[in-house]
C-alpha cells in the first residue's frame, strides 16, 4: 500500500486482509490496573511476576498506543460525519482515559491523529487534563480518517506513518483514529482479537533500535498487548 500522508486525498492500492488476522482466536480485552505494573516492567515489556531481562541498546522498548476517539454526537444531523463533535459522555470519557494513561505512565512523546473534529476534540481535552499530552509533538493526518474504513489496510498505514514522523529517540507514540481500522490494526499487531469501543486505548509494546526495526522484527502478531484502557472501568 502506498499513501501520501500529506495530502487530503490519497490513492491506495487494495491489499487483501491478512489470512493470519482472519484466523485469530477469540480474545477478551484486558483492563490494565496501574498497581500491577512497575516502571521497570513497562520498560522491559513484562508484567510483574514474569521473567525480566535488562533492556540493552539492542532491545530498546517501543510503545504504541492505538486510541479510538471518544463518543461523538449525532444531535446535529446536518453535519458531515467528519465534522461531528463529541457528545457530553464522550467528553467525560476523554477526561477519564487521559488520567488513566497518566497513572499507567503511558504518555506519548509523539501523537499522530485523524483530523476529524471528534478526534481533535478528544485530543484537546486530554491535553487540557494532562500536561504530558500537551507537551507531545502532534501531527494531524487526513488519511487516518479514510484509511480506517478500508479492510486490511490500517495496520500497514499506521506503520508507515509512525516510521515517517517518528525519530529513534521517541519511545512512545499514540495514534488516534477510528473503527473499524483501529481495532483491526491492534488485532493484527498483537495477534489477538481486540475490541476498541469509543475512547478505548490498546497498549502495545515491542523492541527495536529504531521504529523501522521494531515493526520489522515484530511483524504481524509480534507486539505485546499490555491491555485495553477503558474510561468506564475501575483502576
């Protein structure tokens, strides 16, 4: 798939859905609890209680947050889908998830986001709530809106975007967008069927000296899924 990330319109060559993705077993998303993860376990990609290894220059932990926008409003039916704002519940959820990601220590240094109104508003609320989100480098990518509706193409598109916009010293990246593409990408990266409801965030981790190497080594199914952060769950 080839996509120009800087254009409002893109031309994409169809790519078949991965056969591996279609054969994945059922997976019930995990809700992460902050008190079950230490700062060391977040860096090495392990949960406390598992065998850990020292992070070396050859196995640098790289974390990817795939966040679906908060719930949008259908109150004004005259608006185009791209321009729909968040609902009242969506705004509350965005506040909740921003604080939960902060408690877990999953604060991105780089944020790549769809330019749809509901995604922009989700991010704005998170930036107002948690300083770390406001300090991150942000890029709005118009193709994130359209790619999410194309079967089997979001994972590759996200990989290209992360590798293009990120640098090797950036260790945590958050991509904000839409379903069905976002939960499909999370499933393909992790090798488990992931469900992302509105304002759910999949926490993925792998290792690599660079983002290109990280994606190459992990491939499809090789990313560790730490869990799903949900606004309506207790921590």
